């Protein structure tokens, strides 16, 4: 999830979604950083404005780094790419 910052930091510059012209796949973990989870709804709205093919997925039982779920990330990315 874009917008991640280290604990105790704040996001200085929002991600420039208005400069993106291709579909976006936004993956974030169920146990991701607080700001990433809290801003998920806003990111979903931004990426849907970019393209109807954009998609957001929360990966269950995953943290920000998806350390124990790399296979699930690969499956989801391949699935999304096959629909583009």
C-alpha cells in the first residue's frame, strides 16, 4: 500500500495518483501499517478514477512486507495481470 511511513512519521507528500495513466493493483496486508490500512478507502477511490481495471486487495494474515504470504502475492498479481 502506498502511503506507508515508519512509526512516528507522517506522510509529507501524498502519492501523485493524478500522474498515473495505467491500471493500478494496490495490495496491502490485513496486518499492514496503520496508515496503510486507514487510507485504503481513499486509495481505492483514487485508483478507480485512474482505470476501471484498477483493483485493491487486502491480503489476509499478511503484514506490510508479506513475509509469510509471498506465494499469495504472486497468485494475485498473476491473476490481475491476466485480466489486463
